[in-house]
C-alpha cells in the first residue's frame, strides 16, 4: 500500500530517549549493518537471500546484567523495559510480534478495517481505493518474550506484472509490554487517471533485523473512480 515515488527511508523509535542517546540504544539492541536500517534498491534480494549478520541474541535478564555498574545505562534500560516482569519472561530468547489489527484511514470516510487472514492470502480483492485520495495505513501489534530490534514494514506493489512501487518503514526497537503498540504510516495519495485505475497485486511484510517475518500478506486491490 504505497505509491510515493522511490523507497522510503524513515525511522521512528519506540522510546523518545533514542533520539538523543544513541549509544544506549546500541548497548541494548544487537548491532546490525547499515543495510539493515535503510531501504536500498535490493530489498527483495536482501529479504529473500542475504541474511544480515548480527551479534548473539540475549535474554532480557542477560541484557539487564550487561553494564549493570553504569547507572545512566541501567536507568535507560529500566525505562525501555517499563513494567516488564523479567522474572517471568527474561529467559526466552526469541521475541514474538503479533499484528492484531490493520486499517486504512481516509478523510471523511469510515475506516476500512482489513481482516488479517491466517494463511496470509485474502480471498479476492482485499480493499478498494479511490483514485487521487489521501489515506493512512494504521496497525497495532503486540510484543512478547523479548525485545524486537529493527522492526520494519515493507510493501511492494505490481500492476500487470510490473513493479510500480517499493517502500519500507523502519518502526524501531520495542520491548515486550501488556498493552499493544499503535503505528500510523505517513499519509499517501493514490495515483489518478486512466492508467492508474485497475487491479494491483502486492506483498506486505513485517520483519525484524534477523529477517524473521512475523506476518506476510499477498493480496490484490483495486483503484477506481470512486470508493466501493
């Protein structure tokens, strides 16, 4: 779901301190190469073939034990983890992310709530957009077990077998918590005109720095003169 020319290279952190304290973020999340943080012209190849080499994964308890004599770092870690009970989940290595809702928001219209198929392949057209309309993709997700690092959303769109758009949104690093996270993508505008109308196919994915995919959806949608 994206028609802005070129790839997006945006990043938002789940913790405000990340904007000013980059060294603390590096201490808690595993190191990734620059190619894992920014969109490139070879995203498809990176996701499907070349796995990014990261450092060893650590449990939450191990994360808290690191540099425990550094008072400022310890406080930052506690702020990131919030009310997480590490005694219950601190021994689990693998984070788990579950996308709980997806919706399309457009001015002066009811939100289009998209059902999330278990097999990642919605039956028939998943949704219809009006040409030349503004819209925002909004989604919520839950994080459990461990910190998810480099969580990102990617989307590729084709029309008649030709790729017409490829985008990536870097969401950030998130700790497990009871309440779900909510994210809104930047506002976009659907193309308009005779050649813009018709059916498209697309693939959306939610992945982390390990290229672990938490949700992949392959779907089709329409752009028409008016809303369905």
